């Protein structure tokens, strides 16, 4: 729907009038199809409840106030018809001006950008709201403060999209300074990012002196593009955590772990090595996926039995109750998380190492 700027016009018979476009600008709205103008005095800060190709609604900032404008598009037409108008305000002037519309998120970002650069400050929406109130007497909303932080952060560090576009250049510079470093990026058929992997040359060279145990863990990337940041570590002769490799993927699954035949390569080079999964971590993943408690209890029982027959019975029960969760669990071979004796040792080590990681990162 095309939006045109129009001047405010005197109020006439509003309900059932039609208009071809909507524009809220200062004190105005709309232009009607019969070349007359329907003027409705609206607040500068009147929030838009709904704005779409079929409906347009405004209301007062105060939930107790009855002021509102509501319009719907006429079927098979580009025209909108106003179906309800309540012109009387029951709220105070302070409520009408509470939103501070002139204080845009872009404007606010300029005032908080120095705080973002200063490591002494943790700039949260609550901090930005308090700072604008203390310095300028402005009462801004939580979402406006959040948007201002995102804009200021983008000015300092760039946007997420820009940073992903720089990954190839970053890995190239990494290899140029340390030729032994291994890096790789995988993209899909549409040239979109799938996986990224790198291992520093120093980590590769030092592997011969590490303990023969590798622990892989991941943390969720809570940003626009989501995914997980994965890390594999070991321990050196001084009992210190030593990073081996890093990667970015959509999630911890077979495709991510087996990228560039990592799993196959380990099995070939270290045929007696065992690959295990932390039962606790897998259980936490189920809880994050909002899996029913009934299914989680079945999983706990399946992971702790010693006989394959008993394990299969529990897994079949899971499949009957929640097929989606069953498929998720079977992405990894069951032997990875069945609690056999030799796995208990590795699980214990993994949990201890994970605790050390949490303290050092």
C-alpha cells in the first residue's frame, strides 16, 4: 500500500468514510478516495496497534483511555473503511506525551556509544533507560533502549551480517601469519554460510604432547543467526586446558561433527578410542527443546541400562510418545550415551573438564 503525506483536515463524519492511504505525521492521517480529506486529530505518540494490508488500528498510551481509531480494507479493493472512532481522551497530558517519540533509538545510540566502548560499563536496556532519564529527563521504553544499543554496537563492531562476510578474510590472514594453521568454510548451493572450522598451527604442533583425551563442547550463539560455537580441548602435561580447534555450526549434530570426515579420521588414527556423549548435557538439550517430563524420564532410564534389549524397549516407548525426540536422540549412535562401565569413566572426566572450562573461559 503506497503511503502519501497529507495535511490534517477538519473532523467530519468519520465512521464509514473510506481512504486510500494512511500516514500519521504530527496531527494528521489520511486521504479519502473521493478527494475529500478525513482529518482525525491523533496523538504524536499514539501507538499503532496493528498496521497491515488489511487492517490499521491506533490507541492511546493509557490502557484505561477509550481513544482509538480502527479501520479495515474493503474486500477486493485498495480502499480502507473506518469502522470505529473514539475521539474523547480520558487520560492526562503527561500520558499523551509519555513516549518521547522525538527521542528516536538512533538519536539515543549516539549518547550511549561511549559507554559501550568503556569496559567498566555493562550497557543493558535498563542502564540506557536510567542514563537518559538522569542526564536528559527522558522516559524511554525498554524496546527503544534495546534498539539504541543494537545500533550503537553495530557502529562500533559492525553488524552480524558484515562480520560473517569478513570470516573468509579473517581466516586468510590467520593462515598467512601462521601457515601451519588449518581453516575451512563450507557454504550451501546458494552461497550461504553453513560451517566454519579452524585449528591454530600451535595447537596442531602441540597435540603430540597432550593427554590422549579430547572433549568437545558448544555454546549457543544467541544472535540473529543463532547456531553454536564449538570448541575441542585437551590437557597438557602441566594439567592445563589446551584448545585444539574451534568451529561454528547450526547445531551439535552428525553433519557438524563429521564435517571433513573428522569422526572417520579419529576412528582410523585411534581405532581403540571411544566417543561418548555427556548424558547430563544431552538431557539439558531435551529440556531446552521443551520435551515432556515423561519422555525425559524414559531417556534417563534408557541411558542407564546395561542390556541392549532393555535399552531398545525404552527407546521404542519414546518413539511411541514423541517421534520427533526419538529421531533427535538417534542422530548419534546409542552406544555413545548408554551408561556402560568404560563410558562412566569418560563421562566423569568430561564433566570435570567441563567444570574446569567454565572456570577458565
